[in-house]
DNA sequence: TACTATTTAATTTTT
DNA sequence: TTAAATAGTA
């Protein structure tokens, strides 16, 4: 056997990982160190050299994109398609299992997957019908709570209120939510994983079968696994399966979604003697960029420890620009992008990364003014659009009348005279009789409801029944087409003014073509419509179109994970924004922000610009801030300051607009943006003033102590 | 039911 | 600032 194609062009560490014996292996793969490469070559190695059947390989990723890429690369490396190789996302694989074993999983055969938005609607509705004061609990909080429990593998019965009435309330809602899902045959994202885990845990025979089958388990982005995902993997591996996990503890940026880096350590405990391979040679960035990234991440305490290096040159210094305000920052970036294009570079090779989506606005304005085409990632995705979800809800109701989420969504869309009051009655009937809204509607229409409302409800029910009957025999595409046509959605959206309605109708047409080009998997053993709906939920489609245009890329640092660009801008590097105010308080949060910064820096291949604004308009008011502490963590030798930082203000006012300063503060010589020194808190910058005379207070952002309000009379601030 | 005024809150989002 | 949700009015 010629193993050359599988092993050539691999460095020693990569080769060690790829050819590792059939034992638990953990690969700590730094940014740009060829992580996917190792996974792909490992799979090829197992199949081609170790003669492991593709059938007994399971490869798990987090995103559909990663799964598709892995499959493509394995196939091109092996030179043949590998149909029987299971590659998919955690959710996709869990879904596959549940479809196969729906009986054992105690699910109806045509269970439907609901997305985060559906989930929130259900919870919101529950809060209302349970008459829970939603001033105290926002649907979002409850949703977060529910998902968190599920991510940890906890059902309501496992939870204890600890005598805390709020917690008790949350648990009650969680239980009620489960009932609704159970009744409607609805499964949310977290539920997919939880059920799949329970399926194996509670069915020894099934588990034995899958353990027998999947001798090798490849896991991508291992640092992002949550408790239930880890438990699932652990269960499958048992004592004889061979897990091969690839991850980077320094790139764990989803702790807030339940991801636990600790699984990297747990792995080594659960599989004693596991081989650990570190990939530290980087093929992406210049030496300077890597050194800066290493220096920043070195400030974190909880890490496995690694140091990226490259055989390449040091490259350009990192350029730091201290902008006067956010518009100045945007102008600066636009200027550099112009130079970039003028030098003959492609716009799509440049990316502007920021911490939060709100920051894109100013950047977009500047880009529009400069007529530089750009593309913002992370908007609404195709299957998440309102009109698309409406159409899907009709389709879902034809399959399953008890799907309350869909029922509620379309019962009065288009408007058909079923108002809030009528729906409210259905809700309380449904709740009192532990039945679905559909059944409640039926019961009320024949009995309780006033004539007009009853008629409207009956008309709706007849419509759904009719849709089901008339489309039963149709092909998927025609089904979708027919349902959209009969639903009245097109006429409804035609009435919407502006271009919005037209776009929506186009999207509905697009949905028909999506159904047309949808290729059901013969192995799935599902009705095409079921499969199409599952696909819509699990793979929500592209965020934004026109990837092929030559566009500058705008996205959050989170979305940039896994990507690389020759030219990168990290914008808005200010304390409070990045690290974000809400994370900076607790040490774990701060470390996660720092990892995010590490991710941001390591996206850059050749050129990296970092910029911050001394003054930024946030939430409608101007505020002042200090450069991000992460900037200070980059050693000066790698940095070139583009413009020497101008003292923020001595007399306080800038040419043009003067900052309004309350009298009392002005009297003491303070101005917004003024640098001050406090005996205990150290150096800081004045953010805000309020009050008069002896009550005057100032808000100061201290470099080390954070933001504080101080009473001016007692603070004894020294001006700097 | 639909439009308008007011209030409120404001990270990150693979599935 | 602004977007979204709620409350009030035609």
C-alpha cells in the first residue's frame, strides 16, 4: 500500500496524530495548525491503511459547513465517495438516530424539529397562559434556563427548587414546556441531543449495536462540546471505542452556550493513557501575528499551554490606530481598504471583525459612502425568515395537527378574523384539558365561541384539512407550491408596503425551488416532506447571498472562527466593548473574551490592523473609553502605532462640538474624556457627570478598577 | 384589526 | 440610536 498521498506534506506532529495507534487520542490543535487536515488524513489513514471499514467510522462536527467540508476532503483524498461513512453535526447525527429508532426514543414517527424562535414562542405563550408575571421572567431567561438544563442532561424531575420560588417557577414552566412539546411531537435542538443520549443509555441492545459498529469516533472542535454531547460520545466510546478528538482550549468561545473546555481534561481522565498530540506549527500567519497572539493568550491562567510558531517570516508589524471616534475609525479602515484594492488585492481577502453586531452600522455607512462593496455575515438565514416559517408552519400542520407552535403561528396569518381573544380562549381550554390548540379549537368552535369567531375557526380548520387531502399524493415540490398558493400568504404579503412584501413573495417562490432541488436521502427512510422540514430546521441556509461578489467581509469575531483572511481589521478594541462590559466582571468571562481576542488575531494571515475609538456613540449617547486591555497585552515590539495617540483632552473641548458638562463638574475643571487619578483606584477617564454642587457625581472608568460613580466632593481626583 | 405612541433595553448564536 | 414589544386609539 502506498501511503504517500496520505502522509506527504504533513509535519511530524500531524503525522504522529494521523498514524496514531487505535487508542484514545487528543489533538490540541492551535489556530491555523492544520486541524481539519489532521482529521481528514486520519480518516483516510484508517480506511486506506488500517482497513477500517468506512461504516465503522463516525465523524462529528458542530456545523454543517464543517461536516460538508470534511466529507469532501476525505473523498478527494481517497479518490472515491464514502457514502457509508457517517459524518455530521451532533444534531444531525442525533436526528438520524432518533428517526431510525423513534419508537425506542418514545417519539412519534413524524416528530418535528423546532428552532430557537419556535421555542421562544412556545415559552412566551406558556408564560401568558400560566399567568406568570412576565416582568420577572422574560421568555428569554426561561428559554436559557430550559436549554441549560437540557445541555446538562437534566429533566424537570431531576431539578430541585432549593426553596427558591423563582427557581421553582422556572422548573414549572420547563415541565409545562416539555408537555407541549411532547403533545405536539416537537423536539428542540437541545432535546435532539438529550433524547439521543437517553436512547443509548436506556437501550442496552441499541447501544451495543452502535458501539460494535463505530469503532472509531472522530470529533472536531472538541473544546466546544457541552455536557450532553460529551456524555453521548463517552457512552458510545465505552471501553473499546477509539475516540480521536481535535480541539483547541484557547479557542473555546462558547462557554455561554454550555460548551465546556474542561472536557479536554476530562477526556484524559476518562481515557487514562490517552495520547496527546500538540500541533503548534502554524501555516497561516506571520511570526509577528503569532507572537502577538501568544502573548495575549498567555495572560489566561486556565490553559493547557502551547505556543504557535511558524517557519515563515516575521512580516509586517501590527498597526494600531487610535481613532478620535467611531466614524474616524471607520474612515481609517475605509482608507486602508482603498489602498488594499489599489495594490491589486481582492476585496474578499479583507475582513473587518468586531465584538458585537451593532458595530457594523457605522462601518457599513462608511463603506457605502466609499462605494466599497461589502457583505455582512450573520443576518437572518433563509429558513428563518418570517414568510418562510409561515409557509413551513402550514406544511407542518398538514402533517401534524397537534403542532401548537405552527398552529399559533398561522392561525391568523393571513388575517382571517381569529383575534387575540379567541386564541386566548383556545389556549386556556387547551391548558385546562391538556390538549393541543387544534383540539381546543375544534371543541370551542362547535360549542362555546360566538358565531363569527366559530365560523372563522372552522374555516381555518377546514383549510388545513383540505390542504392535507389535496396535497397528499403530490411530489414535494408541488406540495409546497400548492400549500403556499392555498394558504393566502402571497396575497397577504402583497399588501405589505414597500419592497418588503415583494421580497417576501420572492422568498416564497424560492422555497418552492428549494423543495424542487432538495434531494431526499434514500437511506433516511422518511417521507420527503418530513425530511425537507428537518433539513430546514437543522440547516437554516446561507446567512447572506452573493458570496461570489468581490466583497469586503464584515462579521463578529465569533463568526470568524475557523476562517482566515490576508487582511484583518479588529475594530472597536475598547475596554467595555471588548472585553465586553458584561463579561469583564468575572474572571472566567474575561478569560473567554481573551480567547475571543486570540481567535480574532489569529484570523489574520499577513496584515493586521487594530483600532479603537476614544469616543464612541453607544445607545445614543457619547461615551469615552480606554483602549482594550488586550492591546496592552501585545508586546510593543510587534506594534506600530499609526498615529501617536493624541491626548484626549486637556481643556476638554475639541474643535467643533463641545461636550456639555454639568456646571458643578465644569467648575472643578473636569470634562468628559478627562484623564484623572484617584488615590485608591488609580488612573482612569471621566465618562459622565451629573448633579450640582455638593451632589455632583462623576462616572470614571479606571484602568484597573473598572467603572465607578464617585461623589466629586469626596473623590479627590487629580487631573492628569 | 391596524395603526401609532410610548416604553424599554441594549453580547456573542455552530444547531 | 434603534428595534422591538406593549399599550392605546381609530
